[in-house]
C-alpha cells in the first residue's frame, strides 16, 4: 500500500509539472490573418507565420482582420504557429512595417 501511495504521489507531481511546462511554452502573437490555401498571420513587423490549430477554431471569419493568437511556435519555413485560442483585435489590419534599408 505504501508503494502505491508513493507512486501515486510521484504521478501527481509529474502531471503537474508537465502542465506547467506546456503553459510556459505558450506564446501570443498579433497580426493580420490571411489565407491562400493555408492560414497565415503577418505581424506589424512583417514576420509571417503559417497557422495551424490544436482544436476546433474557426479562423475563416477572421481573415483580413487583426487578431491575437495564443499557442506554440513550430519550426519550418515559413515558421509556423499552432494556435489554441484566437482573440479578435480589429476588423482591419495595420500595414506591415517597411523593411529597413
């Protein structure tokens, strides 16, 4: 019985640590949501992300709007972002900043 309780306590501690690590990896990015054949988010600085979702998020009504996405960055070219939450910011997008000369 004592071994069982120790294992149970260890499992609870590990489960709590995993959730904290997942939350720490979450980030937010704000920009203009667009689509061609895939969803993209372009920040005011001109950085473009390919957007995927972790759960059922209806991105389509937000295309052409400024939004804030919460989720985790993914590697790739272009860089990706796996969104778990979308927050509407504005019905219009701010133009991307001009590239430095």
